[in-house]
């Protein structure tokens, strides 16, 4: 998704102009658009013209309309979003208050206006417009003296750091200068990984090189992580996968990703955090039910007491036609985040999202055991 302009005042009112660039962006647009919002986009309208003789001709004209949304329909197969509403701006072809349906498609600019842009909608724009948010695979290709730290999205490879260091050659009877140069080089790569790789999003890190460079680097990295207490690296040690590449240049990534042994490893490693969170919830429900709540009322009570460690919520709830209900879910997410809890927003198109939908769409893993008073009253 491309963000063209953003004009939101301090009260949260305003409009945002976006251009969807891929199929997934249409899903983001569907989650942003709500009933009673305003939408401005180009469209084709049939216009009847009556001549002086009384003959009627029908022409199709391209015009720009602004409508107040009344109905939303999303076609998952064709990735087309149809939005119906009344025209609210003067137009030479369409009367004020006349109904029209706008089709939002890929690469077609639209402007969305809201009375209040809440934190969920703003997070959704950030997620859709930041390419690094989709990069769940990182790769470091290296050879002695050259390394590329890359993030790989479904559509492109982003080079976050290119590191070049002159490493002195080994001399007869003395390797100290060579070893110092290598250590300096490895340290630069280590700092680049900490700076550019977000382990909350990245599910797997490929470390590729010719020969034994990757083995030496991995050994150095985890020694330093223990020594300097780099917790983020130690906690995510299982995400690092070593593989062979012909050089440290970016183009050798292609051969790494085509290697069948690596693709099979990637499918194992890239277990999404949402699926894992749902699995953790079911295990907690089985082993310690007083720390696993589902349903809006019990979860809200736990959030008020700052007891929610992980909140699992379906994005379907934020598309509610009822503005009060939507605000209630947004308030719940904000409360959990303010208390330092983790929020996982599940896609209702994903299998894990469907499973969560069967549990009312809201569930939580708690920091400490609590009594579920609501269920006690029902019993």
C-alpha cells in the first residue's frame, strides 16, 4: 500500500489518501473502510442525454465522486472492494444524495475520511504502508570482508545494510592482524542484525556464505551474545538457519532460496506467531483454566485489573456496523497495550482466525490466575 497523503487533526478527524498495490492491500482497505465514513475515488457512471428532438443517448463518463458509505462488500476471489453510498459533493453528472457504488481496485487511488481515526485504524495503515512489516524472512549473505543484511518480503528484497571491510591477509608466522580484521567485520554484522532485524516479525534468519565463514560468524555471534547479554539473540537462536552460497553478493540469495533443503526448513521455521499464541491459549485452557479467558466481558474485567499478558482478537470485530461495539474493542486493545500486554490481531480469512471466531473472537492469556465471575453466575 502506498500512502499518498495524510491529513488528520489532533482530535483524530481527517482523511488519508492511499493506493493499493497488491492483493493483500485490498484486504487492508476492507478493514479500514467503515459505514458512515466518506470515500472519494474515480468511477464510471452512465449518463443519459436528451437531444432537442427528444432522442435519448446513453454515454459512460469517468468522474470523481465522494460518497457517504452505507454498505460494504468484499470479493475475496477477485480482490475487489465494492462500497455503496449516497453522493455528498456537487457533481455535474450525479445529483446530491443519489446512490452510487464505487469499486476499489488495485492501483486506483482513493481518499478515506473518518470522524475519528482510532489506534486500530492507524496501526492498520502503518502495517499496510511499511514494507518491512511484511518481511518475515531475513538473510545475511557473506564472504570474508563483504556482507549484505537483507529483509525478504513476498514481493521484494530490501537491503538494510551493506558491510565492506578490508581484512589483512594471513602472513607467515603471524595471523593476528587477519584475526583482528575478521573480529571487527563480524562485530559490524552483529550490530547490523540487532539494528535491522525485528524478531517480533521475522520468523527465520538465513546465514549464507561459501566455506566456513558462516560457522565462524555464528560461533562468534552467540559467544558475544552470552558475554554481552544480548537477550534478543539468545531467545531467537532457533530462528537462525545456516546454508551455503557461492558469494557474499546479493544475487547469491536467489540460489539460497531455491535450494530445496532450505525451503523445507523454512516451512518448519515460519510458524506464525498467531498460530502459536492460539496454541498456547488452548494449552493454558487445558492446564490452568483460571489463566485463560474468552468472551468480551471476562476479558474486559481482566484487562481492567491489568491481568492480560496476551490478547487474541479477530479483525472481524473491528468491522462491526455498531460504532459502540467497535469502540469497545478498540478500548480493550488500548487498555491491554497500556498495561504492557501483547496484542495479536487475527485475520478472519486465516484458519487460526476462524478458530478464534468460534471462541467469540476475543480470548486472553492472563499474567496471574483470576476467577471468572461471569461463568460462575451463569452456573
